[in-house]
């Protein structure tokens, strides 16, 4: 993605549902994502989130966290 999107993800790349999830979970009022990311054992053991290695292993952990949260979000009453 980085080669084609300058390493950025923007609203035009997501569905309406994807944008709703992203806005809710990444909002500065309720920063769910940041707290969940910091709580991952792979991240919590580091001096800061900025020490996280850019690896496929960490990608898989974060992807699983997001998939789980998205599943909960899609099934929760709104």
C-alpha cells in the first residue's frame, strides 16, 4: 500500500461502514485504538509505542485485534 498511497489511508479508500468504524474507534474523544494498541503484550513490553518493530508478526497481532473489534462493533446494537 505504501508504494501506491504514500503510506496513508484516507476516507475515499473505505466503505461508508469502514469510515463509520474508523471514525468511532480512532476519534480523539474516545481513542480506543491507541489504548488497545498500547495494551498489546508485544507493545506494552517496549519503552514506547515508537519502539515497535515494523514486522509481519506485529501486523498479524494488530490485524487480529482490529478484526475482533470490528466484529464486535458490527454486531453491537446502535
